[in-house]
C-alpha cells in the first residue's frame, strides 16, 4: 500500500463554483447543481469535456446529472445526502485521480431542503429512540453539549462565542444568508430548541449548490486561477453509537485527534501552521469539540479558549470565514471547502485573511475527516 | 384520549425488549459466546461475530450521563408537554441508552444514580423510563 505522504500536493482544486443561497422553489437540485458546475467551469476556464470523473452528493440520479451537463465520464460516485460526505468525497476523488481511474473530477452537491420544507426530526427521520421523544440531530448535539458542560464546566456564554464569531464573518460576506451580527447576550436570549441549545446554535436550512473541480498537479497549471493543493488528509469513523445518531460519548475526540494527526503528518505541518479552520458547524458545539480534537486547546478547555472573540478573523484562529453552516449556507461542508480555496487564492474581500497559506477543513461527525489545503 | 406519541417499531431483533418491558422487565441482549451486552440488539455479536445471542433481565440501575429539554414538539403528542426531558443513561451492564427521566428536579448532575420505572402507555406497549434512585 502506498504511503499517503506520497499523495501530498499531488492533487489540486482548480475550480470552484456555487449558486446563490436561499429559498428557490422554482428550481430543483439538478438545476442548482448545473449552475454551480457552470460557475466552477467558468472559474477555471476548463473545457467541460475534459471532466472525466463525476461525484454527486444529495442529487437523486447521477446519470440524469450527467445528461444535463453533457458528461459521459470514466468514473462516477454517488454519495448520500448526509452531512459529512464532503470531506469523504474530496478524498475519494483525489484517490481515484491518483489511481488513474480518471484525471479531472467535478464534485457536485445540491440541497433543496428549504423550499421543500425538510424536517430533520420526527417521522421524516425515524429512529430507535422515537418512543422516548428523542429525535433530530440538534437534540443529539444538545445531549453532547450538556455532557461537556457537566464534565468541564463549559458555559452557554462560551458556546455563544462560536455563533457570534461565525455570524460576524457572515456579516463580511455579501453572499451569506444571515448577515445581521448578534452579541453573546442576544444568543442567551434566543429561544431554546433542545436545551441547552438555542436557535442560534443551529445551522440554517437553505437551498443551493456547490461544485469543485479537482485534477492532477501537472494539469492544474493550465487553468485561469492558481491551483490550491490538497496537502494532507485524515479519516476516522465512529460507528459504535450509530443508534444514537450524531452523538458520541467522547465528543468524537479520539476520531478527530486521529484524523487531524494523519492530516498534519501527511502535510508535514502542525496546527500552529494553520491560518484558518473551516469547521463543520451543523451545531455550534461541534466547533468546540473539533478545536479540542485537533489540539488547538487542551481536552475540555475549548470553552475558555474561545472567549473574547478568539474565532474571529484577527483572533487566535479564524473559523468559518464565510459564515459557515450557522450563517452563510447549509451546504454540508462543501461550501467550507470552497471557502478554503478562495481564502488561499486571496479572493475573499472584506473577510480575507492576510497572507493566508494553510487552511484546514475538519468535520467531527460519525465520519470524521480533515483536509489541509495550501497554496500551489 | 388515545396515546398519540411515537410507539416502538417492531423489527427482526427488538421483540424480546418490548415483550419484556410489558412484563416490567428491562431486557438486554447478550452474547452467549463472549458475554458482550448491548442495546439496541444486533443480528450477530459486534465483538466476536457469534450468532449465539440470548436475552437477560438487567438490574434496572444506571447512572445519568446527560439530559436535555426538548422545546420543540416533532410529534403532535408532545405539543402539550414541551419542554420535556430526555436523558442519557449508562446501564449497570454497560450499554448507554436514551430514555426519559420522570423527576423534574433542577438539580440533576452527571453520574447521578437512576433506576428503571415502567410506563404502560397503551394496552400493548410499556416504555421503560427512569427516575432518580
């Protein structure tokens, strides 16, 4: 088996695109994905017929997608519409390219959950614990966060720092869905959904689509924008508590530590080299859990660590500079990977991190992944 | 008024759990080959892959590992009861389960001892819940 270090900086992101984010009942998931694809093609100037690999996520039928885009690729992968597939998909695409199965992959994700009124709990998502009234990913994260509060003394005011910083970033992003800044006091006054979590701890549900185009380092030189390299990645699943979906007694700490360490070793860096973290923020507590797992702070110490705006641009570690899932767009990690690319290209305007050289993506979920991106 | 909260969905493995609850017993599946004890039940043992699985009555004792208050009613049956409390319990035998805790005390703490109680919600279904020990 090849050493993953051999894959360092061999695969590059050359094009990124997205639709507007919001409520679009007049269009469907195929249509949104097609627009994101066309925007990514225009972003890098590729002839779309050079795309010989296609990965689709939360899109009903891959072949219909190919028909709409006029693509007959050599490689296709479909991933379910679960909020953890982006990191998995990008790594799978890199591996497929490295194996020679194809040379240029378009990865597309679309979500129409807002306009189609998707519910993430109750009878739409039946589970083992329904007879006890326990349902929804938010409730599972609330259960984890209460445990964190009890074990480590973490407070909801500390948790508020996550949502406040990420909303601040959204206020700097003209494309974000929710842009009005709020304070820690505003967070504390928001209504509970599953206490101790409040409305402002929950991600948005909105429509939109994202596309990334990925190819080999050699081919990546031929396009309009400077390539962004995939320098490291790591992975670890946590399937044992799957009947309690979206929950882990240890806050996924073992998994994110492992995945993060793999990614740092592959990239040949440490977390001190990271200029920004793009962190899967379906619910605000996952950001705290991820900071601990990646070693930005000690285990159980994320609460004090994030105080005083540590996660804002200019703070200790800028997190989710586009506004994340909490305030920009619920693209289930895909838009965070696009933001990583844009930061490294220096395209982020008011929210640009000066001299941004290393951006890390991480998702602390039952399928934990981390990807490290650097300038080409 | 008829019970209009979600009822258990029978599947190919959970029958003995709900049959036991109806008789006031908290039943857990275990592996006769290696002793692994779990909830929810499995088709084979996740530890040793044996097919030789049986059921035993649990002590009904456990510890409180977390709890939340649901402020949104995802089912109509909860509309009059929000916020309601859901708890995470580690059973003495090892498995971690989600349940309800019937004590409205504001002084819940991690690790508090709890014990099972049985709530006969319909003629056919009894749901195991917990109370502070």
